C-alpha cells in the first residue's frame, strides 16, 4: 500500500463511492462483505479491546474500507 495514495482525496472519493455499490452487489459473496462489516462493527462496539493502540474508530473503518474495495475489485470486477 502506498502511503501517498492514503492521503489522496481522489482515492478516498473512489473508496466512498465504491463501498455502497460493492456491498449491494450480488456479484460479491456475503463472506467478503462480512470481512468488512464484522471487524468494523466489532471495533466500533468494543473499542476497549485494544486500549493501548491510539487509532481512532474512523481510521480503522477507513482502512478496512480501503482493503475491502481493493480486494473486491480484484476478485469481482464490476463493469
């Protein structure tokens, strides 16, 4: 993962547009969708599981979204 890409507004606008489409797509298996939803919800609901790591809930969710979009677009390309 390139650090410069993480700071790009164009990259994040792509991520925020693609996540709802990929989650609603029937081409992406439910297991792949759960790989985004379950860890994100677990971190939001149980943030004290990792109390010594100073990462905000939103940052963790955004990194999960970035990973999910990259993985889903590689495995299940949408036209």
